[in-house]
């Protein structure tokens, strides 16, 4: 916060890994206000998320990032995130969707 103005937000969901029978913390939304980017706030916020995941006994933290979002990818990779692969021989996992009419 800058005085009483929020400068960053993360929305996380606790889910469950059936592969290791432990909880997983998924970062669904993550943002730092453009006026406050480049000041290390993303790292501070990610450390809070990591602390929460450890407190919950999670086996990992997951997130999605667009391939073209180089700044976000750099922040996440610098923090330690890597492409997801369950079996290196099969390659990295792909995120897929099927749109439904609402």
C-alpha cells in the first residue's frame, strides 16, 4: 500500500494435486500498479504467496502467463517458476480450453 492506496493484488485458489495427494496454491490473478512496477513489489508479493503455500502445506504454486508477456515471465522465472512437466520425456504441459456458450 502507498498510504491507503493498494498498489498490488494477487488472487489465489487452493486446489488439490491428485498426483502427490497434497494441496496446490494457484495464482489466478497477479498485478502491480503500473506506477509502482520495477520497485521489487512483485517479489515481495510472491514471497507472501510462497509463505502462505508453505503454511498450507502445499506441494507447489502454479500460475498461467501469456507467452508474449515478457515482463511477467521474467519476474516469475527470476522467482523460480519453470514450465510444468510431469514427465520430462513427454515434454511440458499445455494449458487447454474448450469454450462453452453461456
